[in-house]
C-alpha cells in the first residue's frame, strides 16, 4: 500500500483542506504515515500570509529534496496558498516539486498523481471554482471522528485589506448552501462530534446562495452609536440567521464556534444571536490589526476603532464573561510611535484573552507594496515585544481570575502523562485528570490553577460521564436560552 505524509502550515482553513486531502488519498488506497522517510508521497499544504511561511516552505522543500536523492520514486507536492500564488514560479525554481495543487483543486489529486506517474512535467492545477464552487465535507464515520470538527461555510474574500494576499490566493467570496452546511453538521454530530467551528475568511459575511434562511432578529438594525442605519441596511450578511438555523435544526450540537469574523460584519443581529443561542461559545476571535484609525484606513479595514470597541462592548453586555482574542500587525508602512501607542491603548481597554501579533512584511501583489516599508525591522520587533509584554500580562491576569470558577469543558484528547486536555466555553485550554474516557464528554470542571497559557482543574465530584459509544448520535440536548436583557448598545 503506498504511503503519504501531509505537512500543514498556516490557519484552520489549511488544516481543514489537509484533512480533505488525506481523505482523498485514503480513498485511492494510500495510508498515512507520520515520518516523511517512510512516505511515497509528501504533500506540503502551504500558507503565504506571512513571509516566514514562505521561507519555511523553501527550507522544507530543500530538506525533502535530500530525501528524494536517496529515494528517487518519492513524489513531492505543494498544495494551498503558495501553490495558488506562486505555482509556475516555484515549480521552475524548485525542481524537487512534482505537482502544485490549489485549494479549489483537491478533488483533482488522483488524476494529478496519475499524470506524475506517467512522467508528465509537473502538473499545476490552481484554477478557482468560480462558476460552480465546491465545498468538501468531512467523512463523518461514527467512532472515528474527534470531539471537534471544522465546517466550511464560505471561501475567498471580497475585502481588499492592503497587506493581504488572501484575495489573490483564495479568490472572491463564494458561499455554501445553508442546507449543505446543516447536513454536514448533522452527520458529524451523529458520528460523535460535540463542537463545530464554522470556517470562512470573513465568515460573518456569509449569505445563503439558495436563499433559504429566514430574516434573523435584528437584521438591518443598529443600536450602535458609530454605525449608521444606512450602513447596517447595506450589510447583506445572513450569518446570524445561519447560526440560528444550525442551533434549531441540530439541537444535539453541544457547542458552536466560528472564525474569523470581520468586525464590519459583526452586526447587531449577530450580537442578538450571541445573546440568544446558548450553544454559541463565549468567545469571539475578532481581528483588529491596529488600534489607530489612521493605520486602519491605510490598511483599508473599513471600520474605525470606535466601531470596533462598541461591538466588543455590546458582545460582552450580551454574554457576560465572553472573551475576545485578536490579531495585530505592528510596523505597517507609516505606523508612527503614536499609532502604535493607540494600539497599546486599545489592548489596555479591551483586554484580550488571546493575542496574535505579527510584524508587517511585504507580500506579493498586494496594494501595500506601493507604500514604503519605512518602519525599521528592529523597531518592528521592539514594538512586537512591547505589545506581547502587555497582552501576556492581560492573559495571565485573565487566567488567574478563573481559578475557583466552574467551567464546562469539552474533553478533546489525552496527553502523554495520561491527563486529558479540553477547552472551556471561553476557549481556554484546561488540563484535568479523569477516570475513564473524557473525550467528547462535556465535563463540569472547577479550575484550580492557572499557568501562563492554560488552566488546570478537577472534574466535579459525582460526574462519571457516559461511555463514548452511548453518546454517538444522541448527545444530550441543550437548547436553554440565556435569559438576559436586550443589549442596550455601546
Ligand atoms: S478580510 Fe482582509 S485580512 Fe481578512 S482575508 Fe480578507 S483581505 Fe485578508
């Protein structure tokens, strides 16, 4: 039986694509092996959002090239955003690569491998499926599925943030029919999945191409001070309606997350969905990128800091205890010390529970290339260190504040030391011991200790859990709605 190894770089979308690539390969008789040295086929599923990811790919291909010299039949393929963006150029520069596969071309993999076997020049398949978008579903097999799963609801991006390669590497926005999304989630839940994360580049710009969703409460309304009614009416997002439909039609789904929302589509209606749907996790990852309006304009982010903050405040008013995490780029062209201090100020006011910071780097074919990359690298690094010092402190203080609290933790996997690891509703990693199988159980855990990036807790006395086989297909239903006052705005 031929063997393959998959190496994944980048985001959850890439992880989701890698899972589908693995399923296609298993479907044509390959088995997965962990070590490249035992593989006949190695697929590098790449990311091009940061310069470092590209460097990583180059060194990985170089290393695998040495393996190929010892094992001439080895096939090396590059998939994902780098293949999409740099297909021809990379194939010319790196003769070790046997094929290139864009994110929309995964189903063509068997044919590509057949061409490689026949000795064809490196096939490059990087065509967007603009006319008939396909969304690959996970194979939901009872007993083989984990406790959590990703489900794609849209792909591509119509924003044009000036630093970002995604509109080039993933194409324009395309949406999946709500009925397909719900069918996939239902199958996953029957197979034992307890938590689903909806995926999309701007997941909350989702619209149902089949037009099947009812208008969600609050659609077209705004009670924000900084978002005018005209702008709210122009927002055609149906994401809140999709969330409500999923919770209504798959009531056994224990927990629902989504990533990544664009702040400008974080509508009043979406905040009401958070207020009403208890399955929605008490955590939102809301990328801000900068705390300076001047920089946000140059990034073409299409919101102001006042708009961002009033959404953060409204979310937290709707769902007490809701945590926010974010992404920030420091050293964007023209970012002054005062701009950077505005970002520090925002972090101090919002107090993110999770923070992902990056230094700006020029990316190919992006509008920001027209702006001089004028913040010295040393200064970018210093700013990043400074904001990490602040946000690390916020994170530690947040984790410490949870000691003594009771959390609902979904068991995800068992560590080497025999303890389990799971996530709380607020997306915190929690370690705990448990007699029996905690995977896919929703456990009541009292937090006893805070580490730098995670928590330790004990499962409350008397909770014995259920054998996993008995939960598959009949996870305990939870449709209790939060009895909270209507949000009064920011
Ligand atoms: S919203 Fe902006 S940063 Fe996000 S994927 Fe689209 S262009 Fe890139």
